[in-house]
C-alpha cells in the first residue's frame, strides 16, 4: 500500500527548490573557476592605485617648485583630490569591472553553460539576482579598496608638504565613495550589454562606446541639451562627485548638482539590472 504526502504524488522524488545562498555559492564557483576574470580585476585595482600614487609622487617636484605666477592669475594651488583620485584610475577600474560583468553573462551563453543553469534553476530572476549581488559586491569592494588606499596613501605623501587632505574635509568622503561607486555600476552595465549582445567582442566594444566614446560626442557648452546628456552619462557622474569644493575646477556651464549625479549613477545601475533581467527572462537560451 502506497501513501502520498500533500503536494507530492506517489513515488515522486521532487527535489527542494534551491535556496538563494545556494545560487550565490554556485555563481561564486563559476567565477572562481575562471581565474582570468578575477585576476584581471585584482591587477586593474593594483595598477589603478599605482597610477594615483605615481601621479602624486611625480607632482612633488612641482609642489616644491611651483611654476611662475602669470600676470593677472591667482597663485598656484595644488589639488590633492583631483590628482589623488585620477580619471585614468577611475576609467581603468570602470573598464575592468564592466568587462567582468559582461563576461559573467555572455560567457555562459558562449559555452552553453546557461542551459544547464536554467535546467537546474528554472527561476531565471533568481539566477540573475545572484549574479548581480555577487558581481556588484565584488566590484564594489574592489572600488572601495582602490579609492580608500589611493586617498590615504597620496595624502600621507603630501602631509610633509602641508597640502594633504583629511577624509573629513569638505567633499573628500563624497569623492572617495563616488570613485568607489562607479565601479559596480559599470559592472552592471557590462552585464546588461552581455545579456543583450551575447558576444564577447560586441559586448566589450559596446562597453567602451558607452563609457568613453559617447561622452566625447556630448561635450562643450554651446548647446545645453547636448551638454546635459553628456553630464548624465556614467563616467561624468564620478567626475562631478570627485570635484574638490575648495578648488576652482568645474564641469563648465550646465554642470549637474551633487545630488543629481548620485541619482544618475544609481539610475544607470538600476536600469542595467532591469535590462539584464528582462532580456534573460524573455529570450531563449
């Protein structure tokens, strides 16, 4: 005589649905098995810190021997925030994180692993949520390490010249957090492009286009609508957030506010996640 339990037919051996922690563990195993991916992010982080430190170390000569003052110009003042969290380091971290995000998506489609993943876990939203949380968390940590180490290292170097800054100074904490926050946002943008295009070359080229080529097309102050589009692109937000309030540096006319840049950065991240989830749910594997 056979017995049945509620929700299960006789003789069935249905497995329990995987927990979200199980999905996170599975995504971590996938990421860890591709050593080139996290080594690229680690190497990019070290290089970004080296770029910032070397830039300030090179500037020590100009701090000790400032250039002659031009007639009618204000005295030369060194901006540790601009040089200590450089745009080159930020761009390097952006492309590394964006590439990592794209690889985690198009890599599974290229190898066919995505079919196995969705066969084991039919809930595609849960799979993407695990990817987003893992990649977002790892790249956010990398961005925070780079921004924090760079800021404190270069300002320790500048302390002997009496031009160093403290993280409690006006605009400094905002700059450190903004520099760190753009890294996971670019990783999420990379994931969205990887889901849309499902091709290595197309995804990386599109990432470079969005992050670095498009801003060149929306510069200048002549047309306000063009400038405002440019200031709402991803890399422009970190430029605004890392401006030293004590310096004369600006983004020109029609510059966004600090709050506007934070909202824009967050909107890019949210939009990237929505696109990734929508595309993966609706398209066949």
